[in-house]
């Protein structure tokens, strides 16, 4: 039995739960809005729009909490990237996910007190939380208040660019979610990391 380490503070667990539920709601309603022909959408168009708007507003609030939480608590240190040697570390972790894990090899960057993310998690969580979620939120607000969007720039329609950025980053977040759910099963048992996200604790392996 290894040592029990507390890795997921209460606020990050609460934020993550709310963020996950809102993202699922936004993806479902977003897809409904995108593919809706009258009567054929998964959720009725006007209802989907209302839920999407409310969930988007709540997601913006929860994002501010995530951002400030990581700025002012020690959780933020897990997102800091050390560029020197990053490619080698990413390669090692990628090789483990693609090969080593099936050969029962030990993870090259085991979860512990000082590092809860492996290099690939660090980069993907960083990109999702500090690039794509902010883009989806800002462009969402842009379409909520279209008067703040630049009408046209060098012949290109500002609303269209905002919309394309919104759906592209929404799509990237949806793909991330699928990969995230799968990779989160790669603990000692498939449920280990899910349990940690509920209790806050991770058991260190030897
Ligand atoms: C049903 C939905 C989801 C489930 C079941 C889930 C599950 C998990 C689990 C088990 C962990 C801890 C282990 C690990 O780091 O891999 C985790 C961490 C994390 N997840 Fe998710 N996730 C979901 C949705 C999302 C979404 C939609 C996002 C972002 C848009 C997200 C972002 C994160 C981040 C940033 C962490 C690390 C948090 C920290 O410790 O600072 N997750 N998730």
C-alpha cells in the first residue's frame, strides 16, 4: 500500500463537477442548435437556445473561479510548463500510452505529491483550459451581444469568424472530453482516477 496524497482540493472537485455537467449540456444543446431542422433537433430549437445561453453564462462564472483559483492557490503550479526537455517528456508519455501501458510497464511520470499531471495531461489541460475554453466563452458572449463584434474586416464578416471560432473550439473541447474520459481510465484500475476526483485522494504506487 502506498501513501495517500491529497491532490484534488474541494474547490477543484466542485468546479470540475459543475464544469463537466455544463459542458455536457452545452455540447448536447450546441449540437441540437447546429443540426436543427424544424422538428428534427434532439432538443426543440428555442429550448436548446435558452439552455445553451444559461449554461454558457454559468460556465463563464465557473471559468472565472477556475482561473482565479489557479492563480491564487497552489493548484496552479500543476499547470506550469517547463519548456526545456518538454518534447522528450511528451514523447516518453506518448510512448507509454501507445505501447508501455499494454506491456504492463510502469508510468514514466507517476502521479505524486509534487506532480499530479503527466506531461501530456499538462499540455492538454493547459490548452483546453487556457486557450479553447476562453475562446468558446468569449466568442459565445460575442454572439450573445453581436453589437460588440466588428462588422466586417477586409471583406470578411465578423459574426461569421466569431461563429466559426466558437464551433471549432466547441468541437475541439468535445473531442478532448472523449479522449479525457478514456485516458482517465488508465489508472491501476479503470475507476481509480474517477474515485480520486470524487474523494480528492490518490494512492501512490511503488
Ligand atoms: C463527464 C465529464 C468528465 C469526467 C467524468 C471527467 C473526469 C476527470 C477525472 C477522473 C479527472 C482526474 C484524473 C485526471 O486528471 O485525469 C479529471 C481531471 C480534470 N478534468 Fe475532467 N472530466 C470530465 C469533464 C471535463 C471537462 C468538460 C473538462 C474541461 C473542459 C475537464 C477538465 C479537467 C481538468 C482541467 C482536470 C484537472 C483538474 C485539476 O486537478 O486541476 N474535465 N477529470
